[in-house]
């Protein structure tokens, strides 16, 4: 039977160089979903400008993120790859949904609260509204599943609330999306402070590993990663630094925590750290090589994001028109 494939949507902001957290928590899982779902993977540049971006860097990074998607195994023949600002329905849908979202809901978003604390008064209204744009991203494609890291679960839940509100107010319009969180590598933590997530906008570069970091830098950062004075490789909340390194190894090599504990019993951390670094390098080196090749072929990249935007626009416009009609807007004259 030819049942409609379920729709998957996800995106990463080109707001900094991508980290191992983005790779393990997002991209690596996306690759696996391509055969079973209709997947749309987006570079969410509209989201990136919620904090100030240097125009030249934003341009470079947007293309680099796209190249990383492809180099990591996302196949433009199977999945729709595009740049968010090329599909204006995201911004338009975002505005409409803003009028169906409460200030109270947005002020409860953890990511907003964290960033508000970090940036103080100079925080943009865009940062506050950001989850509404994300809801539009998801809802205009009638997305069924949203693969994200644990940190984004709250935003997907807000998208569900907004969708239900709109559906109940008018008539069924949106599919109610579900977060789809992979069991391994849900949240990779900062190497210097394992109580916070590894983030590309961190000030301390030793806290994160970049997808494009050269091997010697990866080794240095893993060697410097904060552990503890226990001296035993155990998977325990009391040893958050070691646990994080174990999670990285588990998601990259497919071993289990028990196997790792057994292998390094009585051996301290040096050999364990070396093997973690080896596993990261083995995974990232071929991807880095491909990224460079893809970035050198601008025509190819352009053909990918052009085809992606056309397909996405077609899907998104259908939903946007429905929303406008239900709200009570006069359709434009033909
Ligand atoms: P920033 O730190 O600048 O806010 P970010 O690194 O969180 O950005 P996003 O573009 O917001 O990156 O996230 C893209 C995807 O990567 C999301 O699905 C998010 O859940 C996932 N992700 C980001 N950091 C991690 C992490 N440390 N562990 C697991 N998943 C992560
Ligand atoms: N908010 C997400 C990035 C993002 C996203 C989306 C993820 C924007 N739009 C739609 C999934 C679906 C973040 O900060 N990681």
C-alpha cells in the first residue's frame, strides 16, 4: 500500500560553527531517517539573526552548514535541503502564529530565559518570538515528527499547543507534531563545564569540539576535558565529565556503557580519552574532506538549495493559504 510517508522537519541555525553536539544530537540522526520519512532539513538563517551576525560570516556559515548536511550523508535526492529565508512562508506564517501565542507562554521558554540572562537588556524581540517562528517552520509543512536534541523539546511542545489552539478555533488545519528524540547522544555537554550543554555560541572554545576542528585540536580539547579525581571510568551522575565523554563514545562507536567500563577498569583516564579522541577524528575527518569539496563547487550547492526551496515553497504555500483563508483574509485577486 502506498501510504503517505510521515513528514520530518528540522533545522540548525548558522549562528556559529557547528559543534559535535549539533552533529550527534541532530545531523547524525537525521541521516538515518531519510529512507523512511519525507524529510525537510533547513538552514534556519532567520533564526540566526535573533543575535547579531556579521553579514559576511552569516553567508559563509549558511553555505557551510548546508555542505555539512550533505557531507554527513543527507542526500539531496532523498531529502529536501533548503535555506529558510528562501521560503518566505516561514516569516509570514510566523507572523500569523504570533497572534495565536501568549506572552506568558513565551516567557516560560528555558532557552529564552537563559539567553535573556546572558544578554540582559540588549536582547532582541526576535529572541523572545523565536519559538513562534520555529512553530511556523514545523506547522507549515504539516510535520509529523521533529528530530531535535532534548533542549528543543519545550519548543516543539509549544508548536503543538499553538497548532491545537488554531485547529480548535477554526477547523483542523495543522498536523500536531511530535518531538523525536534519539536515545543516544540526547545532550552532549560542555567539555569544560559538564553541567551545561555544548554550544556553538560559547565563549570558551575548549568547551566544544567543532565539526571542522582539525585532528590535533580535537585531541587537545579532549585531553583538557574536565573529569574528576575518582580516576575510574564509570557511567554515573557523580562523574558528569566522564559520563559525557562516554556518551560521545557510545553515540559514535555503538558500544555500551558497560563495555566501556569493563575495558578501562583500573586504567585511569589517559587511554580512555585517547580512544574518545580517536573515535571523534575517525568520524569527522572524512566529513571535513567532503565539506571542503562541496564548498568548492558553488554551482552544485546552488542547484541543491534552489531545488530544495522550490519544493519547500510549494508545500508551505498550501498551508499558508489555508491559514489566511480561515483567519478571514481576502484572497489576492487573480
Ligand atoms: P546555540 O548554542 O547558538 O543556541 P545550538 O548549538 O544549540 O545553538 P542550534 O542550531 O540551536 O544549535 O541546534 C541545532 C540542533 O542541534 C538542535 O536539534 C539541537 O537540539 C541540537 N543540539 C545543539 N547542541 C546540542 C548538544 N550539545 N547536544 C545534543 N544536541 C544538540
Ligand atoms: N530552535 C532550534 C532550531 C530550529 C528548529 C526549527 C529545529 C529552528 N526551527 C524547526 C527543529 C524544527 C534550535 O535552537 N536548535
